[in-house]
């Protein structure tokens, strides 16, 4: 019971600023979610995106995904060389043909409600939530991805 209350409270704390219509930023909203939900497998000891690309299989076996511990490392997967990867991995699949969620979606939180709330925060932060790959994205679409640091 205590744990449920605590989870509900934590959820409220993260959801309130977003519901209030404030701008979502990496520093204020995203960094904390990543530190709680993702850093275990995406920390400073994890490979950079480039290193990861050279041996995906070996890193995956060791439960290491590419680094997500800094704004810069995260941006590679938001609007950099691997633009859209963050969105594809975190998407809940509700607006896709096959209805399948991305394989990092379940890590967003322990409960369905928590995942929905955290996904909403990521969506607001990104601005233009797209599941397209880097090469399919037009300049305009890339520019629509906000993902502010501060
Ligand atoms: C239990 C370990 C673990 C957790 C927790 C985890 N990941 Fe991952 N992640 C991985 C592994 C391993 C890979 C590489 C294998 C793959 O692509 O699925 C990966 C890959 C990714 C990729 C794809 C990178 C690429 O190749 O383009 C993204 C984006 C990502 N994770 C984001 C996240 C986010 C955001 C969270 C937190 C909400 C998270 N992950 C939580 C282990 C994890």
C-alpha cells in the first residue's frame, strides 16, 4: 500500500508541471526520468552510439545500450545521426498499424499509468513525435523536434 501511494505521489510530482502547460525541458523533466528508469543500462560506462553501432550484439548481451547519461548523447537519438530512435523505442504503439509498442516503452515506469504519464512528458519535450527514420525526415520535420535542454 505504502509503495502504491509513493508511486502515485511520484507520478503526481512529475505530471503536475506538464499539465500546468509549462515548457518541458531536459534539465527540468527528462533527466530525472532517465536517471530513474534508463540509466542502469545506459550510463556513462555504456558505449557511445558510434561504439554501440560497431558491435550491437555484444553490448546487447551485456545489457548495455548506447549512453543516455548526457543531453548530447540523448540528442543523437532524438534529432542527430539516429534521429527518431528514441521515439520509436518509447512509443506505446497506439497510433501504429501493428499496435506494437517500442521495446524500451516498458521501462518508462512500473505501472501503465506511470508509463502513460512519462510518455506524455517525452512527447511534449520532443514536440514533433515521429517514428520516422533519420533519412525519411524532411528538414522541416527535423526542425519541428524541439527537445530543449533548459
Ligand atoms: C534493462 C536494461 C535497459 C533499460 C532499463 C533501458 N534500456 Fe534502452 N536499451 C537497452 C539495450 C540492451 C539496448 C540495445 C539493444 C536494443 O536495441 O534493443 C537498448 C537500446 C535503446 C535504444 C536504441 C538505441 C539505438 O540503437 O538507436 C534507445 C533509444 C533506448 N534504449 C532508450 C531507452 C530509454 C529512454 C530507457 C528508459 C525509459 C531505456 N532505454 C531503458 C537496455 C535497456
